[in-house]
C-alpha cells in the first residue's frame, strides 16, 4: 500500500476529524511569550559567560587535547606490543 492511495481508509478517517486552529490573537500571544522566554534565557546565558573566569575558556580544549594524546599514546603502545 502506498501513501495517498485513493479510497484509503486512514485518509477517510482523518478527513472526518475536526480542525482546531488557533486564532491569530492567541498565536501572537504565544509567539510573544516564547520570544520573551528566549530573550530571558539569552540574557542569562550571556551574563553567565561574562562571570566565567578567563582560564575556563582554554581549560576544556586543553583537557580534551590531553585525553586525546593519552589515548593515542596508549593505542601506539598496544600496536607496538603486537608487533614485538
């Protein structure tokens, strides 16, 4: 069975359902509330970033680089052990 087949029972059943659309006024109220929440979150995130110490900007990449180097060193050690 393909989608959109004429005489499809599901399509017939779905067409019998009522449609509940929101009024333009409620859509605008919801949009305004959502934008206000997003703006508040953005301000909170910016304030949090400003409070962070400068060293935190480079600590995460340095930690990732160190762990990556440890992983590669262990992988090379095990590969050399196989060839011995």
